[in-house]
C-alpha cells in the first residue's frame, strides 16, 4: 500500500493531505467556501461548494505529493458536525445547509429538553441544555418552519453523509456524528424513538440513513463519477470518518483512559476515553463506540478560546503583531500582575453550560499593557480547561497526560501555561492538524494496512516534544485558579441583579 488521503471539511475551508504510512504528509491543499448569514443566528452553506472544494483540495494535494493517482489506496474524511442538509431522492440539496453554528432552532432545542426522554442522559446527565446546533432541533425547525422542504426531503443528512453519498453512492450515517449530536445510542436501542415521538418527529428516522457505520470501516470504492471528479481511480477505497474534533483524538493518539485530547482552534475541546459509561454533570457524554469500539468518550468544551485572541488583535488594530505580542507576554510572570480573565466571551459550554455568561477582565490597572491582556486571556482559557479537567477527575476519570493539537499547539507560551495550570505534562503532536491525520489513519486502517486503530496510531502518530509543568508556576497558578473559580458565581449574581 502506498498512500492515503486525509480530508477535513471545516467551517471555512476543506483541506486534504496525502500521507504515507508513517504519518508523514507528502502533499496538501485546501479550498475555501462561502458562508452566508441570512439573518441573526443563521449560518448557511451550499453543499455543492463542499463538493467542488473536495475536488480542488484532493487534486492539489496529489499534485504536490507527486504521486500517481493509482498510488492512493484509500481516503477518509471528517467534517463539521451537525451541519444539516435536506436532500431529494437523487441526493440534490433542497436548500442551503444549516451550518453547525446556526442557532435558529433555539426554541426547538428547548422542546427537545422538555421531552425528558431517556436519550437525554448524554446531555450533562440529563440536565441539559440541548444545543440549538444539533441535528434534532434543526430537523424539528425544518418541519415547523419550512414544512415543504421537510416533506420533500428523502433524506436529512449531515455534511459527512452528503459527501459519503456523492463519493460512494451509498446512504450511510457516521456513528460518531449520530452518537454525539443525534442522541443515537449504539448499546441502548439505537435511534431516540421515544424522544422523536414526543416531538411529532416519528418520520425523521425514515429520513435518516438506515445504516450507521463506525469510524475506520470501509464504505466502498469511489463511483466512476467521483473518481473522475477527484482525479483518482475507482480502486480508491472510501473509509468512514466522523466529526472533526473527535477524529482529531485519533490524530493525537489519545485512546486510553488517563489521556486527554486538547483540540484547539477558535474554541477548545477536551475529549477523554473511558472504559465504562460515565454521565458527568457539566460535561457531555459519554458516547459509546463513537470513536473506538468498546470504549466511551467524555466531552468538554469552551465556546471561545482562539476567537478571544482574534478579538483582542482586532481591537489593537493595524499595528497588531501577534508574534511580537506573544514574545512580550512570555516575559510577564504567571498571574499577569494581578489581572484575571473569565473566558466566557461567548458563554460557557462546560462545565457550567450557561449560554448567558459573559467574559470579564478583573484587576485592571493603568500599569497593564497589551501583553498583559494577552497573557491573562491565555491564562483564563487555560483555567477554563482546568475546570473541565477537574470535573473529569472528580467523576472519577483520572487524567495523567494531555496531548494538544491545533493552533495553540504551535505556541510554546500556550502549551507551557496549559501544563502549568493543569499541573500535568502536555505532549505536543508532530502534526498539529490532528483531524486530517486522524482521517488518514482511519483510511489506512479501513484499507487493511493495519489490523486496528491502536496499531495504526502507534505507526502514524508522533509526539514532537513533552512540556513539563514548572513547579513554581504551577503553585502560583493553583492560588490564582481559586480566584478564577470564584468569578463565575460572583458575576452571575451581578448579572442577575443588573438585569
């Protein structure tokens, strides 16, 4: 076997990498697509743009790799999750897709939670809330507000499923996506029929693909049309992937209890494997078999992290130089000279699940400069990760190492602060784009290059370095963390009084 292709369908673009079986990227390319915002809270994309971007990226990656199309044994893809599109019997979109960040279905999300169905155990031990981003609220919104499209839809799919159908001609759902955002339970009755019945959505099951396929399982070869579109051969095998951040776990080599995948970008996700079901208040899951057969995944997340830094740089303006500011912030002592940041700039996803919470700078003085703001924001984000970590450890789900990927992994300052605030070593993956590598590992496993995912990860995932916590900094942060934890209830009480 020569090469495999890992594909990541993200919010703004689609990326493809050609990997060899050591996990080395031989060539890559990306193609961007447009998001429209037709009304507040709404975000849409044209699925045909995904298909066009897929061809551009795959052809570009193969060209840069300098390999023959016949050398590509398999491909797999991950995508944004809960990006929902109704299609007709021919698979053609009936309307633009509701992007994952589309929250027009807020009322429908409340209706899902109000059912009290057993499937809600996956949402903070049944306490909720249910996100308007997810599949069932969006499907219910379509039925309530665009009934014509709902009734005409032969299938209601995700981004992942739409591309799988175009690549292979098969209607299949990704187990990862269904488990984390469709309330599907692989070990407890499958589809959430009780919930759907209470929502008058009994017919939705017939609009979903009948077959649910786990990551790393072969779906089939490329169709003739897909092979021509991508510039590959019909012998290229298509292997099931899943939701981007969860597939990044594979690319980071996080598969055993005790490890935490810290997936960073515009937001942070904390994902941990468990050997038993866990329903932890304040966290999502656990999701059985969603990534690895026989294992469960616990999910934490922060609504804003990298996007907070982007906000700061916009405020600074034209003379903003993030690299220089990052260097300056590294020279400031832990604690940012008394400045503490609550990282809830876009609400809190976990462990408080409070969409109305807001961020804060506390302790500002005239002595603070731009570098203090940056460092304090990074520290606040790292404290937010620590808060999720504490919930896991209390479950109990002990965590002895953290593996980081994504944008923050490229910054030594970010990584060191995460290690110091967590008081645990942080491993930095050699391939920061962990979701793309995770998809490639699935492709290689599904094509038979490795007997299982654990063997494939051992061969294809490499750790670039290990960052140990600094004892003095870790002790200082332990004190400041108490101040951080007190901020949320204090500001929540203030907000209630102010309103």
